[in-house]
C-alpha cells in the first residue's frame, strides 16, 4: 500500500478526519444567523466521511454537495447519510478543491472544516468566492495560533508543515482583503482535538499496524501522528483550530 492508501485506511473508519465537533458546527450556524427553514444550496469542501455534511443536512433545509478527492471517504459518507435517512439531502462529488464543479454565484453557503489548508487559506477563500452568491456565507476552520508567541518547537514544526499558519487576526484580515465581511470567529475547544479526533485515532493505531503487517510505512505514519499529538498535548494553549465565519460582500 502506498502512503495515501495507508492514510485512507487509518482515517476512513473515523467519524471525522480532523479536529471539530457537531456542537461547534451548530455554533457556527448560530453565529452566522442562518435561517433554518430557508432552502439553501451548500457545498461542503474536503468533506471527508461527512462530519459536517451530516450535521448541516440534519439541521437545515438544505441540499448539500459534499466534495472530496477521495472516493473511499465519500462512500462512507453516503452510507452514513443513508443510515441516518439524510441521503436525499446530500450528493457527493469526487473532485479536487481547486477544480470545483459549481456555477458562478450559485451557492448560498460554502462550508469547509479542517480542509482548506490543502490548497492554502488565502488561495481557497479567493478562488471559492466566485461560487458564492453576493451575501453568501463562508464557514471555514483553519489551524491558527492562539497566542502571539508560540514556543519555538511548536512554531518550527507547524511552520514546516503549513507555512500559512497564522493568528486569527491575520486570517480575518485576509478575509476582508478578499471581499468578505467577517461575521465571527471562535477557537475550537480542546475536546474537538482530543476527544473527537486524536483519542479515537490513537485507539486505532494497534489495529491499523496489524492490518498493514506492521510495515515500515505504516509505522512511520503512526510515529508522525504520535509526534503531532504529543506536541498538541504539550502546547495546546498556543495552538488551535479557528472557526471563521464571513459573508461575501455585495458588489458596489
Ligand atoms: N471535513 C472533514 C472533517 O472535518 O472531518 C475532513 C477533514 S480532513 C483533515 C481533510 C479532507 O480534505 C480529507 O477528507 C481529504 O481527503 C480532503 N482533501 C485533501 N486534499 C484535497 C483536495 N485537493 N481536494 C479535495 N479534497 C481534498
């Protein structure tokens, strides 16, 4: 198995593939003041196995296009949607986030939890804006510093993994410069990382290694995840995931 297939194998059984929480998805909807009865077309970009799509489908009167470039994740999402009686509201599309299948100004909402970093926050918010109707809503979560001076070890690691990591004020400024009016920001609580993401992943390491014959490549993936988890546990007051909520400005 190559590294991508191993990563899919490690993550596809999980309820989510990054830090987040159903309550925080709902909190973002509340902060944005979304009318739950209004018919909406929503794109969930980098949807994984459907953590946020399923919450949005349950809470809103929405048609959701769930986009990911991994069909394995989309298959799990569709099975979960069927099991919850939400499959008539969610349609999946296997596409990359830099080649989205939407018409200009066709979406009421773009939602993306823990995924925009794959093309970079600035590029994502700039390129995706054209798909939103004027006044349309953008909700993205993004890894962010929680303090002005994160420790060197933490900064060194994350600046190598994701050079765009920055403060919430810098991210909000980027939104403003790219034609959005910020509506809100909050940092995800620790439980979104530890209870909802890292702990279930850690619990699966043994079975993952066994399934993959304890191969060197599988061991390397587990070691890298363990390093990231240890850094988070040590320095979590400095590092977080921000939920950024903004509306596309009307022209003129
Ligand atoms: N939103 C989900 C969640 O919160 O559980 C998944 C987050 S996971 C950290 C990032 C997701 O982005 C994965 O499902 C991955 O397959 C997807 N992804 C990565 N690069 C992508 C790309 N270029 N185009 C589309 N999806 C991509």
